[in-house]
C-alpha cells in the first residue's frame, strides 16, 4: 500500500508539471509515445516504487485519460480553493470583467479578482471563463452574481469594478457597473486603464494622415476578405505557401 501511494503521488506530480508548463499529455494516436508516459518511465529509473507500479502485469495504473482528467479537475478545484481563501483573507476586493469571442465563435466572459495583501502588494487572480449566449448587461450581471454566490464572496465587500467602455458594461443607466452599484453603492467603477491608454493612442493617431489611412485600408482589406467564403479560401491558400505558421485573419476590433 505504501509503494502504491508513492507511485500515485509521483503520477500526480508529473501531471501537475505538464499542466503548469502547458505540455500535451497524450500522443497523437498512440499512448505509448505520450509525454506523460515517457516522463513517468524516465522517472521510474530513479523511483523503484513507480517502476514497480508501471510494470505491474494487471490492475489499475491510473494512466487512462479519464483518470488523468480527474486528477486535473482535483488540482483545478484546489487552485480555486486557494484563491478563494486568499480573497476572503482580505477586507475588500475588486472585480475585473471582460467579454470576448473564442475561436469557436462562442462568447466568453472572463472574471478576475483584484485584492491588496497585508504587505500592500496588489494581486490579480483569474477565476475562469464563463460562456454566455448574449452580452446584455442583465445577463453579465447574473454571471457575476453567480460567481460570487458559488464562491460565497460577500458583495458588500466589493469596492471596485474594472470594465471596458462598452455601453453594456459601463453604461450610466443600464450598464453592468450601474446595476452592480445598485447592489453595492461603494463599488467604484474604473474604466480599464489599458483600454484608456489605447484610446489615447488611437485619438493621437487620427491626427497623423499616414497612420489614419493605413488603419482604414487594413480594416477594409480584412472586411473584404472575411465577407466572402471564396476570398477566405484564397487567403488560406496563400497562407499555406508561407514558410511561417501565420495566425488566422481576425476581425478588426476598435478599442472601446
């Protein structure tokens, strides 16, 4: 039993390192060449308990993808619990929310918390992405309230909200910041400083004719290609002829 515990701990440690380094676990079509198994076999040369575990003729080895996924879920839950304990350890917190569309064209809402530790160190904690069918202010508010409820965070301790300048987020009458302030009036709204800096640069560039024309032409070219499946196919063929691994053509999105 003791040897099994040692082996299982080493498997957990290896899974944790692969996850932290964002390294794929499994092979493309054969588990024998997976990163997880290769690293475990290498470690087994120095860990007798792990070598015994991997060479067992029968019984569970906890290397099936379902077991590995369960290990990852356990680790993810523990990471979240650590973050929640840290947020609850301070008197007040702020929330950072933004929405964006992922590669599968589904709208995702990212939620992070900003806290100040006792030594006055400011820390931002990412809590996750939450899928949404629309970006109406009421829907986004319900997502935020759901996160606070799930993690048992007291909304009366919310002292700041940090969003972009879109109407659904920062609107004076029906934006998320207004709806949140109805629940907690002391939650001060701050327009995202990164967006604000980009807006300053954007306005400054409008006065430079060459840059203004360049941005306008870039926007028109992107829209011209994306508006036609045929032109998108031609663009992909051109990408394939390049030696470099070029990113996909993203829609032009002005800063708000």
